[in-house]
C-alpha cells in the first residue's frame, strides 16, 4: 500500500506537513526523530489523517493535489 499522510506539530499547531510513504509508522517515527530537514525543528508530530492507495501513481497525484492551492483549501476544510 501507498499512504498520503497529514501531520501536525504538537509544539507549533500552525505547522502542518503532507507526505507520501509506503511505511506510515516508520515515516512518522522518522519525523519525530528529526530525520527530515523540513520537520525536525517542529517536533513532535501527530498524525491527523492518512489515506491508503493500492496504486502508487494515484497516491502521488493525491499528495501533489493536497500541496496545491485548491488541495490546501480542500484539506483545510476536510482534514485539519
């Protein structure tokens, strides 16, 4: 499975991150361990939601959409 996930910083509630992975638990642990340059300074992180896909391309397209202007508006209304 391929996962698109949304996480929020516990220490800085305004900080949000959207990502893509095949191992959700391992990836969240990596964010909380400071192994991602973009998220290290806002640790710890909590999972807000995730969406599973059988098709890698569709998962990547959904992640790309959530990072676009209309996708951010959609996520703000539905997930955050």
